[in-house]
């Protein structure tokens, strides 16, 4: 009898970044750095470098669903995370496939658009995300603009961020981690509100670096990998927060190109 593989297997459902700073490439790099094995379902192909996205095209919902079905039908996946989801039809197709595996931890990084201003998920897709996927999530990890878009609340302070996290957790019944990278100040503060309403803040000194591309991908992929290893939610988040901080520090002086370099997890 063949021995069971003890490695933590994580499925990432996200877009491809030709510059490898974010998306599938950043997710896979993070998962592997933490000792896991990354499976992928590509939702979109982007042409981008460190200065921004120049073109992109969504993968058909049918093909996205086929990728998910193929890997979940063969591998012993222990966690799933999502990133770029290109529209309502794709969201619903992903939801149908994941509904067949309700016990898998699911981390949702609600990527609405790129930092350079390209919008990937329209309002109809955002509504579908909130209805179809967030209620089945273990954790959703929006930044300030994303949680404002999802909840319709103004988020300009840490108090606003906590209020929005509480509201979203209450509405969708999942834990919410509002990332504080958009906030001013020398300390980066992320706010976790559990499905039960418990609040915990995670803080670290802000790293002075030009290499901040893909930080949300690295953080959410790290959380998913920690959950895949059997960590409890708060421990998974704490370890991922520390991992991202160490990655930013380790690569803070590297020059990758002419734009914002990757938050390199390696």
C-alpha cells in the first residue's frame, strides 16, 4: 500500500501575473516556502510588470471549474485560497465546485482591482462574492478599500476598519482580517474579527521598502498554508503576519525592476 503524503496541499484559485510579483506565482512561492505544495486553478491571465497591468483576459468559468474539479478529484487538498475572480459567473462556478468540499478551510483574498487601477471584479461580481463565497469562507482578507467596497462603509481610520470587519463578519458569518497596509504611520496594524465577534489586532513595525507588490497574496497564501497544516485561525494569522514582515525585511533593499518589487517570500 502506498504511503499517504503528509505534505500540506493548498489549492490557489487566482490570476497569473507575468511579472510574478502577485497572483498565482506569489501564492505558489509562499506555499512552497512554508513547506506546502501548491495546486493552481488560473482564473485570468495578465500582462504586467512591476509598473502595472497592460492587458488581461479572464479564463472561461467552465475552464476554471474544470481545473478545480480536476485537482480536488485527485489530490488530498487541505486548504483553498482565492485571489482574482473575474466576474459573477466565475464566482458562482467556483462556488459550485467548492460546495462539494464544504470542510476544506477557505481563505478569500477579495481582489477587486490592481494597484495600478485596473478593475477585475465589477459590482455584479462583488455581490456574487458576498452571496456565494463569503458565507462559506473560513477567513476573508480585504484591505481598507476592499472592505469599504464590500460593506459600503467609509474606512479611513483603524476604528472604521474594525467596525467594517465586525459588520462583514456579522453579515456573512465568517472571520474577517482587515489589512492595515493602506493606513498611515510607522506601525502596520491588521484587525481580525472572528465569526463569533472576537477581536484581535496584529501589529508590526512598517518596513521601509519599495518592494510591496503582492503583499496581500503572500499573506493570504501563508494563512491558507498554516490552516492546511492544522493551525487554529488566530495562530495561522499570527504566523502569516510574521512571515510577511520577515519577507518584506529580507527583500527590502533588492531592486527588481522599475516599479514596486515583489514582497518576496522565499
